């Protein structure tokens, strides 16, 4: 939109609503709006607490601009750690699976960093699946519960299995910022009593899909990481915690030992 002054005090309204980066947000909303009335409505919605990314329709992740429709989980910058570690373990031709993929931010970043991977992704949220298909047109994206929709042909063939599954303990969901609590699906946030319910299911499923020497990577919190790692070890995987202090990000990377029949 080319008439910035047509809508009064956009920055002030955003700042009054608690937007820390009000100037940046004003510029982005201004670019997204086609008319002053549209900008006015976007500012109202942002001031009422809708995530900026839902209003813009995109999020920046690992240098990519990815589609996010209203109502889906918005990929967080901290998850770039998971994407970076997954990319480091993938090679052209690798079979890479992202479970609980959301809009497939991790898968998209790995595919961008490592051309030629065979990428499969799945999520239970149909809106997330629609975004994932837009974001990574070459990936096979399935809708369903965890690994249930994956093709059986992938069993024992997956080199990198990655998941940022919900890991907020149920009791803590109510303390999350309203942007998340009110505008992202509960299924994307709630990880059960200790936050590890969905992770445990992913870890239990992993040995069926991983190739010998294949890797499972899961985002978790710093406090939960020893527990995530212990569940992986109990499943026969060798686990290692990695941290990125700058992003306050934690991931646990586990490796499946080579199968006994393999050299
Ligand atoms: C924390 S969000 C992360 C999304 C994405 N991985 C990311 O980092 O942006 C968790 C995702 O798990 C999905 N999810 C939760 N339970 C699931 C289940 N049982 N089967 C498949 N997906 C599930 C949610 O729909 C949501 O998209």
C-alpha cells in the first residue's frame, strides 16, 4: 500500500497493544495491506492479539519464507537448531521424515540445505498439512496420527526422522502467551502431564522406520532434555543433547545402532 499516512498512528496503536517491535510490524502490515481499510483492520486484529504471521500469511524460517494460514502453529526461530542438525545428518538421496510437521518448516529447511533428499512429512492438522504441501511441493505430505499415514515402503529405510512434537506440559499451556494459547491449536502445544506424551509415542515408533545407523532428532526443552534422552536410550537408541544458547533451543539426537545383519 502506498499511502502510509492514510491510517493514523499505526505504530502507536501497536505499541500500546504491547508489540515490542511495533515499527517493524507496522512496516510489514503496511506492505501486506492493499487499502487503508485493510491496514486498519489488520492493525486492529494484531492489537487484539492475533499472531503477526497469521495476519501476514507467512513466516521467515531458516532464510525461507513459508506459508502459514490462520490457526496453524507458527514455526519458532529456536526450531532452526533442529533443522540445522537434521540437515547436517542428511545427504543427497537420504530418506528424511518429519513427523508432527506443522507447516513443514524443518523439512523445507533440510530440503533447501540438502538438495535431492526424499522428504516425507505428516501432521494431524489438515490446515497445517495444506500449508506443508504449499511450502514443500516436492515432499510427500500425509494427514494423520503420527507415523500412521507413512507408506510401509519406508520401514527400516529412514535415514533422518525429525519431530518438533508438542512438549508443553498440560498445566503450563494456560501460562503461554495469548498469541499461542488463543490462536494456535491445543493439539500443537499440549504434550500431556509431563509434556512428553507425544515424544514418547514418536520414540516408540522410531525403530520401525529408522535404517541401521539412522537418526532421530526431537526438539525439547532444556529441563525436559534428560527425560527425552532417557526415553530414547530405553528404546535402544544412543542419545545426545545439543543446545543453542542464543536461540534458547534444545534438541536430542539419537542414533539407531547398525542392524546386526549389517556390516
Ligand atoms: C509444536 S507444533 C510443531 C510444528 C512443526 N514441527 C514446527 O516446528 O513448526 C506440533 C505439531 O504436532 C502436530 N501434532 C500433535 N499431535 C499429533 C499427532 N498425534 N499426530 C500428528 N501430528 C500431531 C500438531 O498438529 C502440530 O502441527
